[in-house]
């Protein structure tokens, strides 16, 4: 199971772009990279997933370099409502997702 | 249903009592997971079901914790003789069997042991 490393916390202001990078040096060939978002008092919510290059949806973009040893979650023009904890997970062939402490994003007005 | 549901949303109990927490997964999701999250902490894996069998119980913290699942539907997490350190939010998630990396979480049950 690939171990991930991401910053403990980040601060931003409304309207800015936020990039959260996750390192996963021992990612396996068939592992996908998945990001979850968790608001206070709620369960985590799946936001984006990718295998390589770039994935974009209505919430975020995910950039994955060719070596796949890291990934960057990009949140365009954040608002106060994007204040949450963001978790990076790697692994497909596992029955146990390991959620680390995630990155606590605080958006200020 | 549209999503994973859990009940009760809040449970306050006295130390030493038994509690049962319930999870209703998304229809068609054969995999079901239980986690717990203490205040300000990350998620701690408890147990995983594939159908009604539990191939991975490695996360259960003690023999006071048990879980069962009926077919590919409802699951119950039981905590016997609750202790104050059991106080946490208990989260349930479900997924397709082939995509354990894409889990859908319920709102959780906040357990407080007095």
C-alpha cells in the first residue's frame, strides 16, 4: 500500500488558486490516485481521481506527472466554503484505505 | 437510497453500556467499511466487508468491538461495555467491489460515552 505525504495545513484567501501536492514514491503500476474532501462534522467526500496526466471535473483538477510519484490537487478560485481537510490516497488493490491526517485548508476572506 | 445512511446520528451512553450503530450502504455496493474518527484526528480503519463476510477485521481495537452484515445490505457495529475512549465519530462507507479506492461515506454517528 503506497504511503502518501502531504502538507499538514495550508492557508489561502478567497479567489486564489490553491495547489496541494501529495508525494507517493512507491505507487504501484495499477494504483489510482484519489482525493477526498472532508468538511467538519461530515464524512469524507470523493472529489477526484486519476491515473496519469490531468483530470478535471467541476470541483477540481488533478495533475499527475509522468513518473506518478506525486500528484497535485488544484482548486481554482477558492471560496470560504472550500475550507476543509483534503486527503490524498493511493491504491486500488486494497480493502483498506489509509487516510492520513490530510491537509487542512483554511480559506480567509 | 441515494447515499449511505447511518443511524443514529448521535448517541450518548454511559460507560459500560453496549451500543449498536447501523449503516445502510448504497444499493449495489457489495463492499462496506467502518472507520472511526476522534476529534481533530484522521480516519482509523476498523473493518471491511465484502458481501456478508469480513476478510479484514484487523482494525477492530479490542474484542469489545464486533460487526456483522446481512447479505449485501445493512451492517451493524456493536461496541460492548463502552469506555470513554470509544467516544468518536463512527463512519461507514461503501463501494463497488472492484473500486475500493472510491468509497462513499455516510454522515457518521457521533458516539459520546459519559
